C-alpha cells in the first residue's frame, strides 16, 4: 500500500534489525500502561521469537515507511479462521500521519487474503491511542479480560 511518501510492505531480511528495535520500543512503551508488564511477561507483545518467525505462511511482519524511513511495524498471525494482530507500533515522532492506520489496513487485507473471517487485536487499559486506531479501523470491544495475581 502506498500513499505519497508513505508505504506499507512486508518486511524483508534487511528490515529485521529495525523491526526488532521498533518491537522493543513497543514493549517498553506498553510497560508504562496498566497491564503492560503482564502482557510482556506472557510474551504477547508482538516480538517474533526467532529470526525466521516472519517466514511462516501464517504470520505477517509488515513495516510502515514515512519519507523513505521505516517508522512502524505490525505483526499478525492466522489461527484457524481468526486473524490476530499481535502488535502495531509507530515511533512517537511519526504518529498522526497515517502510518498506523495504513499498517492496520494492510494487516486486515493480509488476513482477508488468507481466508480469515474475523480479526482480534489487543489494547491495554488506558492506551487510548491504540483503542482509537483500532476503532477507526472498524474494531469493536467484545471482551474484557480481568486479571488477578495470586499470593
């Protein structure tokens, strides 16, 4: 997907270091939001577990560019007929220019191409920007997950 100086494309081998950097930034930023530490501890913050994670046909690793620089990353995977957005992150200095929306739109197209009938995505409590981005893309809250740590 390309609009002017913006584009979203599948990540290639030359993008992996930048993707890992952006995914780590996403993990660090999520830790500042309620529930972020637990999400990261459960391994649900979108970081591919291995260098070749993105090569699997049921997984997507996309990058978003602005003026030729990779400023965003999105990961997703197909589980049965369900698409799951694992992470969508744009570095703070490149937000509000449409890169996040383009990444979500590209993931939705990727899921549709693989026969998914539904897509889930997570937003942490208090993470308004993620919630607003997802709602603007047609997502609706369907489940609240409550958590309690045991002594």
